[in-house]
């Protein structure tokens, strides 16, 4: 019984070591390195997207708390037509002094 247990343990350790060595050898090949670099690039892109999303969420929350208009449009800015009509309604002829 004891010898059979050690035989199975040794065979299992040998198989485990062989699999680990094969994986390490595959990782050091050109294709393996390309896969690792590709995975790192994908991870960096995902991290960048998560940071950008978090920044956008924080900005929209801050704008909401401060009562600002979303999408970065200042509240005091008016469209061209509204601005012209507002200027002409306050002073009909700005060049003339009464």
C-alpha cells in the first residue's frame, strides 16, 4: 500500500512538472511572447477605458451637483440668434446717444 501511494505521488509530480515545463517553453517562443504582449495591450486598453468611464461619471456627477449643463456647454453661452436679439432689444441703436 505504501509503495503504491509513493508511485502515484511520483507519477503525478512528474506529469505536473512536464506540463509546467511545456507551458514555460511555449511561453518563451515568438508566438507565446506575441500572445503575452497582445494580452498586455488588451489589458491596458481595458484599463484606459475604465478610467475614462470613471472620469466621465465623476464629471457628470459633479456637474449635476453644481447645476451645470451636461456635455460641457456653458450656461451663459447663447446661440447666435438669441444673442443678437438680446443685444438689439436692450439698445436699439448702440451708436446714437440720446
